[in-house]
């Protein structure tokens, strides 16, 4: 016998389902059996097959969640990304953030990673290390001095 739940409780179960929670986690959170979660998620899928995803979303009170998932799917499709590729990108982004790399630096860092295979990249890194050692300066000091000299260069060239 299927447990009859209020429409609000069914919506909450389905929202958790669409957010990626396992049926066991949803069951604990909703204080129902896992089989109840399975039944209601199956009912939603069956209804979506009959009337369409958006209509079923409205009927089950999860239209916003279905619409958000549709938008995400459209974005992935626009960039020809699979879910797995998007997941890998998210992991990379989270790693950058964990390493303290600001969001506006991610694209630059990715370009740098692409250049690592270029033999001249290794030579540039070795040269920078040699300059740091010879000048007894940190990378930041070397770059700061370079930037300052570069800014002064136009006025020097005029003389």
C-alpha cells in the first residue's frame, strides 16, 4: 500500500531528488520509507512521459526545479559539454579556489597550463628562477621591477 503524502511533501521529496540527493537521504529527511521516495519519483517520471516534463513539473509543484534543470541542460548543450565534462570543470574550478586563485585569474591560469607543454615555457621558468637567484629577489619583486622599468621606458626613449 502506497503512503499518501501531501502535495507539499511530494514536492519537497522531488526537489531533493532533483538536487541529487539519494533516495535513502531523502527518505531520512522526509521521514518516510525509501520505497515511498521511489514510488513518487517513478510516478513523476511516468507522468512526465504522459504529459511532458514541464506540465508534470507544474502538476507536482516542482516547475521551477524542472525549468532550472532545463536551463542548465541548454547551457551545457550550447557549449557542447557533457555532464561529465561540466563536472570535471567544476572540480578544476573548486581546486583553483582552494588554492586561493581568484576567479578573474582562472582563464589566465588555464592558458598558462596550455603553454607548459611548449619547450620555451620551461626555458622561461628557468630564466626567471636564475634572475631571482642572481638579483636576490622574489618573483613578485622581479615582476614589480620589470613593470616599473617598462612604464619608465617611454620617457627614457624620448630623451
